[in-house]
C-alpha cells in the first residue's frame, strides 16, 4: 500500500518541502529509508519503530520502504521522524485512508515514548510550507509558538503521535496556535539597560546617537574604566524597535542556530553579540561541515560588539571586511552553498595601548613607544576604513562620577530622535529602486543622489580630504555620517557644521595611526 505525508528540511536559513513516500508490501519484514538521508535521518528507523510501539500502535509486519523526495537533495537532522511515522500510519490504516495529508506539513523529532521533541529551524520550515501551498503545519508543542509567527497557515502544537493521530482521524481535534502580536509589540519596548546610567561622556553619547541614527560602525578608544563597554551594551536601547519583518529574519537565524529560548515566538529585541577575542574565524562568520550561522549573522539587525579589538587575531578581524561591505555571508561547501544575512552594526572598543594608559593625563603608561605602535597597528587600514565613527573617551573626574547628572537623558528620549532621523531619511528615499534602511547602507549612487552639500560644506570637505589624506572609502564614509547628522537636524541639505562634526568623528586615525 502506497501513501505519502509531507515535511520540510533546511538549507541554511531557507526551508524546502519534503515528500515522505511510504510503500508497504507483504514480503519479509524490513524497513528501508532512502532519499539521501544523513546519519541522523537513518537512525529515525529505530526511533520510529520504538515510538510506534510505545504509542500503543502495532508496527506493520511487512516490508516498508520510505523515500524522502526530492531524492537528490541531502536530508539532515531529526525533523522528519513524525512525518515518516505518519506516512506509515496512513499506509497501514492507523490514520484513516480517507484522510488527506496533502496540504499538511508535519515536523518533529520522535522520542522513544512517542512524544514530539523540538527541532531547530522550525520558523524557516513553516515559512517554506506556507510558500509551497500548505494550509496546516504540525509542530512540536515546544516549537509551535515560534511557527505561529507565520501568518496565512494554521499551526498546531502536537505533544505526541497519539494526539496527532486522534486529531487527523477527527476524534480529538486540536486548536490552532495564535501568535500574539500585541505581546510582541509590548516586548519590543522593554529595555533592560538605559543610557541614563552613563555618567558624563557627552561626546561619546552624541557619537552613539549618530551611529544609531545612521546604522554606522563605531570605534571607542579610551583607558580602562571610561565606560566603553557600558555604552556599547546600551546601544540597542536607542535603536528603533524591531519591525515584524526584521524579527522574522532574526528569529530564523536564531532558530537554525538552536539558541531561541523555549516557548519564544519571536526575537523581540535587537541582538547584542559580544564574542571573546579567542574566537576563530569560522565561529565569527559561520561554517562547519553543515554550515551554521556565525556571530555576524546572529547579530543580524542588531549589534556586534568586539571588546579589546586589537586582541582579536588578524585573521578574525580581516574576515569581517567582506560581511561589513556586503551584509551577507556565503559559505561554500562540496554539497552546496549557503547564504546567511548579516546586517549588523559593529562596535569596537580598545585601549590606546596594552597597559591602557597611553596619553593619560595622570596615570603613567608603562609601554614603550614601539609597543604602542605595534599594538595599534593590529587594526589594519582596510578594517579602519570600514568604521565610520571613531570617538575617544577620556577618564572621568571625581566630580563627574559623584555628581548627579541633570543633563543625562534616558534611552527612550534618545530613541525618539533616532527613530525620527531614520523616518526623515526613509521619506527621502521613497520610490527608489534599491531602497536602503539607513545611511550606512548608501552605495555610490545613493551618496551622489542624497548627500547634497552647500557651498561652505563642500569647501570644508575638500580641505579635509587634502589635509587628512583620505581614501575614497573614507571620503564616502564622512559623507554618510554628515548625511546622518543632517537628518538628526531635519535638514535636506548637508551644511558646514554637519561636515565639521563628521570630520571630528573620524579624526582619531591621525592621532593613533598617523595617517
């Protein structure tokens, strides 16, 4: 007897439908699983057989052949277990033969007791199921709220195969799981940290606001204890709240990586990733035999914070150069290519030397001048060119630390200005063929179209270009930052004060790198 159920597989963060074909014949008992399965899929035979017995159903005494189609595409993981057993049940009559499985996608790993365990990438699979015309999606209960974020398809939470069989046979219908979008919107407004906690450092706060408004990469330089990490950790609190589409994209990556908390429907806050400097290039950009997202992709739509930036191996920091430009990472392996999005803001923090006190007004630096140069030179010129804003954080005086800062603003107030600046930029770019979401993403054509300078601003930028020896990339990045400063001032034209502030935010390479 031939029957079929339907499931979904993963390739990177993209799902694809899988047809599970099951044929039973009255020959000697046997169980064959074909269709280019990996080891985890092959082991499904024992999980399926034992789960069937422990669910209270007899396993068919016949020769069973299960094919996972398309047969030329590799199937990985344990997400096909439930669909395989459903196809066997349908073929043997446990699920009534008049019940159609054609528009139903079934995903889940089986436990030996017949329960359904959570699997990675459930959101990606549900998106693929909807795109390929499925109307119902059956997911393990631990994953169901994640899958329910996809609209246009009914999602059912399944605890066990007995529950699934009873539902399909009409004996005990399940109710679809609903995604609470209001709860998602409320969650996007919660901040665990706040800029009001940061004492002093007004220039650094202003630089962080500009970086947030334009999506610019930023480098914080200063001695220990000046608040570099504190500012970086609070940057997500002044970024605009995640949109629903951004949350879907970010959740897909976290789901595939297996780091989405149980019972979580969507990632509701912008990611903040802070890897240690002992990381490898593969853990940064992604990879492995089965390609998995790295830190740059896990920080998609959020912030990647590299503390003690010169301590990262040069191979690691150089691996950042292409993702910073293209905002996606393509990993090529013998069995195919996988692309992960990685649109993130880079925040780097570093001391001016190994001891941390080079140029400090009161604390003596113990480094030799050659050691200082060697330490600073670990940040390569091409890497420095990809950082739009550089800001130095001075040590705070006792009065600045101990006094109540009446001018300190909460993150919510700063976020309003940042959101308004991004909205101002969005209105300017309406109707464009290649629309971008922040000024840091402007290409050469976008800079030419939108970065219009008045006469004084043009003269100032010319003088800076000649005196500072800027590269073409450095020139473009000053224009992007100046465009963001003008947006914060609601100015259509970039004026001289905007250019002057943008130049000031890129002047530290002359002090530390001598360019």
